[in-house]
C-alpha cells in the first residue's frame, strides 16, 4: 500500500499491485523467474500499469471491492471527508471519488 485511510466503516488502500511473491522467490535471485518477477514488480512500483484501490470492511476485514486506477496515489495521498474520497496522485493531481 502506498496510501490508506480508515473511515467509520471501511479501510481503503491504494497503490501498486503486488505481483511478486517474495517469500517463494527467497534465495533464487540468480533464477530467471526471480528476475522476471522483480522486473514486473518494478514496473508496477513505477506506475507503468497504474494502480489498484481495495476497500475492506472495518468490522470483518473482508475485501468488499477492488478498482483499477489509471495512476498511483502519492505517498499517504488518500483523504476521506463528507462521504467522498480524495486521492492525490503521484503526478500531483487531485481525484475525487463519490458514491458507490
């Protein structure tokens, strides 16, 4: 997660997708599969594929929804206020999400 916010009912997390299972790749840094996975993860971290926003229930911890983002949030760039969610992007833009 690059940004997250806790509301009355939800935990909202946004950032690059985690595509490399580092635990399964431990000790395999010379293998082609490691280098491929790390290259893909680097592309996500740089924002080449946009990002992902996930919404979890505060009460149960269950993931309620997931949305593809065109860009990454800036570090700590989520704000919830008055029923809306604001995201500051890594490019300095402000995006407002409203409704369901």
